[in-house]
C-alpha cells in the first residue's frame, strides 16, 4: 500500500491563525477538508499521514514506507493532477515555480527529506498548464469556495440519488440539489441556479430559510429559521447558522446562530458569534482590504475589495459586537463590549473597557471543555498541549504582557 504524506511548508505561517491548531490539509474548503479530498480522489490503496509542526505531530502523526507520495497540503486535488500522480516514477517531483507540489520517494529518500538532507537524484518537472486550486492565505478559503463546492459536489454525488425533497419547499431554477440520508429541509426557498446546494447527513434547513447556492451544509449542521444564506457558503459538521451569511466558511462545530451579518469570512472550529454580531466586509471608501499577516507581522494587502473576519479556533464574540473590515482574531479569544475592536486581536485576548487583558489558559480550557461536552466531544490531553503551545508561541503578540 502506498503512503500519501501531506506536508506543511512556509504557507502554513501565511495561513495562521487557522493553522495554529491543525495541519494545512485539515482546513475545509468547499464540502471536504483538503485531506478528505485527496482520500476521495486517489481512492483505495493509499494511507494518509502528515508532516507538520512538532507540537501537532502526536495528534497528526507521520507514516511512511517503501512507496511515498509527498504532497503539498495547501494544494487541492484535480483530475489532471491526480492523473499525473498515478503515473509518477520514483525520484520524480512536480513543482509550481520553486514550490514543491508532489514528489514520489522511496523509504531512503523520504528519510533524507525528513532529516533535511539533500536528495540529489530528484528530477523536477514544472506543472505549468496543470489545473488545480490552492490556498496561500486565509482569505483564499472563501475566495475559491464556490469552485471547491462545485468540485466536491460532483465528486460526492456522482452516480448517486438524492433523498427526496419535501414538497413544502420552493425550488427556483433547475440547479442541482442533493440531500444525504437523514437530511431535513422544510418550507425553505432553494435557488441553485448559481451553484449546487448540498445538505449533509442528518443536517437540517429549518422553515423560512432562503438559500442561494453554492451551499455546503455538512453533517449534523443546522440553518435556523429564517436564515438568509448566499453562496458560496460552507457550514462544516455540527455548525449552526442564522441571520445573514454570505460567502463564508465555518470549519466545524462553530455557531453563527442568530441575527447579524457574516460575509467573506472564515471561522475555525469551536467559534461562536453572539447575537447581532455584525462583520463589515467592505470599506467605506471601497478600497482593497488589508489584513494582518503573522508571517510578516504587519498588515498586508489582500488584493480583495470584500474581506470580513478571519477567526482562529475557540474564539467568541458577545452580543452586539461590531467587527471591522479585514479583522484577524487569533485562537482562544473572548471579544465583547461597545465600539469596534482593533483589526488584529492576538490569541488568548479578553476584551475589557480599557482594552485587552490575557485570557488565561486555564480559564480558556474550562470553557473549551464545557463547550465540547455539549457536542459529546472530548477535550483531550493532546488538545490541551496544543493550545498551551499556541498560548506560549503567541505571547509576543500580546504586547500588554511586556
């Protein structure tokens, strides 16, 4: 059996804060995570593992053997790319410019790779003209989400029949709608003219929802009554959506369950937006949005006119919070109060009337454990150790501590 090892490179630092708590390939774009896409595209006969940060390696281990495909975790599979991979010889590598996309290595070569030794016999081929999607920055996740939903929809539904859609719904146009087993949709308006609508296993769209595809509502997720959702939007497994949502991705176990606006944004896991939290995704002067880069430790131009919120895992807002255009919020934050908070909020920040204080790790862990218990998930020792490391690594951004 061949081994696929999905690796993190310097792009991982450009994708912070979302990659503080996971390898790049565990990010969800479209319906599936990048790893899940590779598993579906390559099919049987492959095992999957990771090359990632040392502190993530226990939760996301590495496994290799005689035949190893080392694949860039920020690259999404495509038919062209997978065809090339299946016909690779040992010692071959495919590149995009100077960036490695995939290499096929034997065990000796792979051990050289993980020991940072040079592999002299490797021959590189440029992937110019090969079509595939890739994420380099957090905002790429919502920027390419429509294309990713379409590709995942075709992959997951090919040759399969949808569960029947209740006659209580109003369907606009002839676009594709697919309901997995146990999905519930009643008294909703569904318009798949601009992209497919995918409703995952045991997911629910409640009465009065108005949906424009492309939409991915993943397993066990819920759109609450009267929600207005524009494509391209993804609610990962066990998420809740309400109010108005546009072109946004919730990774998993996160809630935006009440009125308020969320647009052109990415939320990590275990996030919660309080009632009437509103996200600005367009500047008043209509200029391109800048957002904070952890790699460069300064604000950089996103190249986008529309960019809302990037929020790391375990972060939350209180009721009536206003978030400015292009805001980046780290891991384990608690944001509340009047006025707009700053556009970059370091991990483990707690907002006060006078600015910010540190959200102590023990208090953050207490909350995380309670929240996860409600979804029958365990807050494991591995999770605690990962968050402790994130707490330490992000201390330099909490300037009030110095």
